């Protein structure tokens, strides 16, 4: 018999100056049976919540407890029921929207049809290993993609352990990526000469986007989430990231920081601001309706056609961040400025990359002396 588990989100409603959530619960009867009934839980007075988002957080926290209690009594739950009934809804509540969507896509595209009715507690390391080998063989995926699939599967079982649905070790630990899987493709980075060449080709909006990505190292979501209140003329405060229509905090704690602006970028941003009427508020890079601009459309309609004219391939927005350290050094930026712009959580990461880069760029006599002296200038 299939073990079934349905994640309850609960129905949120306001009544008599208070917020409640209604959910289903089996209530024991006098004859020993149980009956499914609707239960309402008082979350608090309306005036105790600052906004609807605070109410939603309270509801989500309470319903997570309800679902955990139901899960602990269902030890025969299948892996599919657990993932679709509890894990994926949990990622939607607790993880970034892009992360949640990515895990859902990996589950649907690569895992769901391969687990069948296998119960969560019966899943073994050999099952995960066979699954990855089958996926690699049928879909010709790279080792990097297979590592992502393994990571999602491992996180599912880590969450199951945390919720009491699984005891013992994580069965995905120790699973090997197939040795004959395809190697990942080469990553690309634009050097300073290419960046300057690209900037000369573009109209002001696209030019400002490229310059901010290339000289401030902003990621796609950070570019779209940037507002004029974040720009002081000398720095950018990275306060938010936007994925599709979802606004969230930047990717990591280290990413939530201010980025110093080099003069070349400030000049471009100031010119772009003047061209849009010197706005004080709103998104920096926005469409005519005031919403964040679509980077894919800008790349497709403006940037790629311009690059085709000079036979320069488009490697995507992240290629500008990959070449950031070398380009900043080539422009004469100090060590501390490079570290702040890259927003590395550990200083040695920036320094190691900076030293390697310096050895590659420095004249031969200086290069030999620096290599002999290690990291000393």
C-alpha cells in the first residue's frame, strides 16, 4: 500500500480583530477510530502584526510544526510522497525562489520517474549510484550537472533526517559521479580590452548595465534589484536581488555589502541618470512601466547584434564578473578596493587571485622576482 503524505499550507483568515489558520487534523473518536476535522489555530491579534508578510511567516512556522508531527507518525512514506508533500513546499517557504525552482526542476526532470514507489527509509546508496549512472547515460549530462543532481538528492535526505523521517546516515553520502560522464565546457571571462570594446559599441542603457557588471561585479539578480537610493556616487549598496518577479536578499551574507565605484563606472552611471531625468527613487535599470528591465531581452535585442558585428561571442552576464579581478588590477585599482568589489567573505581568496594575476601581467623581470619571493611585492 502506498504511503501518502500531503503537505498542508493552511487557510489563513482574519476574524474579530485576530488572525487564524485553519487546517485538517485527525481526531480520535470514542470507538477507537479517527475522524478528519477542520481545526482553527489563533495566531495573534491583528494589531500585533506589522503587515501581512509577518502573518504569513507566523502561519508558515506553525504549519511546519503541524506537518512535522504528521510526518513522524508515517514511517512508511514513499520518497515521492515526502519530496512532493513536504520537501518541495519547504524549499518554497525557506529557500530563495531561484533555489526552490531549481530543486523542483531537477526532481521533475531527472529523479521523480526513477524512484517509483520506493520508500524513503528503504533508499540505499546503491539506488542513488544507479540513478546517477542511468541519468548520465541517457541524457549525456556533464559532471557538473550530475553533481547538482546529487546535491539535491542529498539535501532531500538531510532534510528528512532533520524532520525525523529518516535515521542513520544519509544514503547519498559517498555516491560517486560516473567517471566517464562528459566534462563541463570551458568557462569564459571578458578581459579589459574586450570590455572597453563592448562599451564603445552600445547605447547608454546597455552600456551602463555592462559597465556595472564588469566594474562592480554585480550578479544578474543584483543588477535588476539595484535602486537609485543604493547609489551614492562613490559606492553601490547591495541590498536586494531580484529573480523574475521575486525580491530577496543577495546571495550570501558577504554579498550584502557596499561596493566602491571606480571613476570610469561613476561617469557612465551619472550620464545614464541624467538621460533618464535624474530620478531619486525607483529601479536603476527599468523598463517603461517602471519594473526591472529584462536582461535577457537587452542581451538578445541590443548586445548580441552589436557583438556579432565585431565577431565577439556573447558569453553571458557572469563572464564580466569572472574577469573582474584582472580588469580592476589592469585599471590600477588598489588591493583593498578589489577585495571590497569582489565581496569575498575571506580576504585570502581575493589576495591569492590578485597575486596570480599580478604574476601574469607584470613585466618579466618583476615577474621573476615576485615569483621567487612568493606573495611579497
